[in-house]
C-alpha cells in the first residue's frame, strides 16, 4: 500500500483519549466509515488480494466487522456470516468462550452459517490483544471452515494480537498500525 493511501486512512481515524477507561487511546473508525474515499479505499485494499479467488464466506465480528465484512462480501460475491455475542442470534448456534482484557465472554454463530471445507475470511475493524479474533477463528474451525485470512483496518502491534493469530496459522492483513495501546 502506498504512503499516500496509508496517510489518508490514518487521517480518517479518530483517536479518543481515555476511552473506555483512563490511559486507553480508542481508535474509532466511524469517522473513516463516514468518509467515502477512505471507506472505499479501505474496502478495496482488504478485497484486492482475494479478488478472483474462491472465497465462500466473509465472517464479520460484531459490530464494526459487520460493516466492513458486508462490503467485502459484496465485492467478492461471497456470503456473510455474523459472529455475535451470545444470546443475539435467533436460530440454533454454536458457541465458544474467548478471553477479554478482564475476563471471559462467549460468542456464537448459527450452526448452519458455514459448511465444512468452506473458505472464509474473518473481518473486524481492529486487532489488539487478539482474544476476540482468536475465539472467532476457533468457532469457524469448529464448524470445519478453512480460514484463508483475517483482515483488519487497524493493528495495535504492541498488544500482540497479530502474533496470536499467526501462531494459529492464520494469515493476517492490516492496513494501518498505531503504536502503543
């Protein structure tokens, strides 16, 4: 990715200090989503390596992964799988526990969302500690999906999430990085 595009994306992301708690620099992509050029370019950059390949499903992690994942699914002519916090889906689900910074939670998807052998790209807005993404990978693999890649707009490399996914054998694609947390 060229430096001009990288700077366009960085400029489109709002940083909110001390949210959700003191000391955290929250990287908010809602400003990127509201910027037609930055949103379009982000989706294009995430789609580009997989154009012309056989991707069956895009799995988006609640909530911003739904926005990005829906756009990517459309561009790749793939289906879309929502991965949500427990209790939010109306049909039979499969569930996995995942680690949060201060505890454990659960996420789920419909039992029939992916079939064994389907090629899936996992999408979310940001990779930090990797707990949520790791849980989503495990959930998809539990149903027999082949994870082609995990794609994020933002990487916070100091928090180690990318490495956690790569240690699981998942290719990780990100567009921009912010040092620190």
